[in-house]
């Protein structure tokens, strides 16, 4: 193993066009040390031809069914002092490797990463709205999209799988990713690294530009994230968080709130005083209608303020205005996913899942 050597591992499935952009960016890195770029995927994947044509090494994943196992295959078949991870749908800054590798001069750094944002110029309006929503304050259930360190280097609990680097010795110590992980593999890996006594850090300036999925695909993505987070917490109970479980109640609470609003409105009928005059008389219909309306207005206001004070570079008047709609959509999808996770645990058959791509 060469001292200071770096391997970049990219698990990829049927995304050869965007993979080519990733590899082109990695070929332009200003890092002058020993570097190996490795793509891990199914042997018949079009990404193999793209990888080899652009000077990257392709490793057949052997038919594994999860991203975690694909990463483990890559770890087993490579040698380097440091291992960097990213995805096959990013735009890689030229200084990505050099901006992270420098922190390993500090012995307390077991792993280091940075935030990820949607590329503003190469994203549609709704992709920018999704990025604003992902990077909003208060309403993201403790996830780390757009989490940007306040200091030059800040200790964190989790690194985003799309923008993370580790000492190989630490990865070997914890035996890599959870074998057969049903998703949430990066969070589970980081949990076990910290449990082993190591520290993870973030450099807020080491940004990775990560394309967001469109509205239809992101709903499925976030739904699966909700499910796998609950399943991961079932495997590692210490990972449980009230914020993730609370979002599981969101669909039910939304249904109750909308039903109460409609019921109250029907009860108010054509009485103008019901709608506009507050005479101190609070009938059940008025309580249902105005109470529900007030809570909905508070939710929308929180979404707007959270988007305004978030970290996304895609913030603008129109993306912030549209943020509550997307926030509601993603909360609903995540909540449905959480309920699916609870159901799978109760059934005793959690099953396998990997975001919105099937590996077989």
C-alpha cells in the first residue's frame, strides 16, 4: 500500500451517461499523488465500457443486490491508504480530492466529507426547489443534505455517501459496510466507526455538486429513505431518532387536519360571520376549521423560513415560494416509507431495497 495513495470508489447501475461526466471530472483533479478511479457495477452494465474508455478501472460486483455490498466488493479488490466515495450522478470539482486529503494529516480524522448541493445552472426549476427543500432548516428530519460546517473543520455524526473519504485502516477495522444492508448504508457505517471510538469531520467548503432527481423519482427515493432509516434503526437501535419516527405520523396527521378543515367548512355553511367575524363564540365547526387552517399556515410559514435560512445555493424568490409544496410532498413520501419500515419489521421480513434502482 503506497503512503498517501487514494482510491475513488463509484458504485454505478445503469447510469452510464452521467457516469461519464463523473469520470471526466475526476480525470481533471489537481491532486498530484497516486490515484486510482474505480467503478463497481454489474458485469453487463454499459458503465463498464464508459469506465474503461475513460481510463477508470471497472470491477464486476458479482451480482450483489445492494450498494453496500458493491462498495465492499470494491474495498476487497483495491489497495490504497485512503478511500473516497461518491455517486455516478455528480459533477466533481477539480479540487475535491485535494480539499479532503489534507485533513488526514491530523491523526484524529478517521473520515472527512463535505456538503452536497444541486448544480444551479444544470438543474431544472423543480430540481432546484428540491435542493432548497433538502437543505432547509428544521424540516428535514435530521438528515444531512446541505449540512455545511460552520468552522473550517467540524465534527459530525455522519458523512454523506456522495462526498466522503476514509482511512482504509478504519474501514477494515469495522469490516466495511453492513453486508446486505437494505439502504442507509452510509449512516450505519458511520455509526459503527464512531462506536469504535473514531471521529468524523466535515469541511464546509468541500462541496460536491449532486444532481437531484426529478419530482416523481425523488418521491420514490425519499419514501425508500424513510423505510430504510427505520430498518437501519432496527439493526442498530442506538441510531433511533424521534425526528425520523415523528415524520412517520405525518401522513396520518395531514389526513386528520385536512378532514377537520373540510368538516369545519361544511359545518360553517353560508354564515359569513363564521368565516370573517370573531365574536368570541367558538362552535365545534369554527374550532375545526380555524384551528386546522392555523396549523397549516404555521407549517407553510416554517417551510418558507426554513428554506430562506437554509444552505442551498438555489435559493431564490420562486424556489423559496415553492418550497412548502415540495416539503409537504417529501414529508408525505418519507412518512409512508417509515410506515412501510414499521410494517416490514412487524412482518419479520425486512427484505432488500436500494433507493430507486434495482441491481438485478
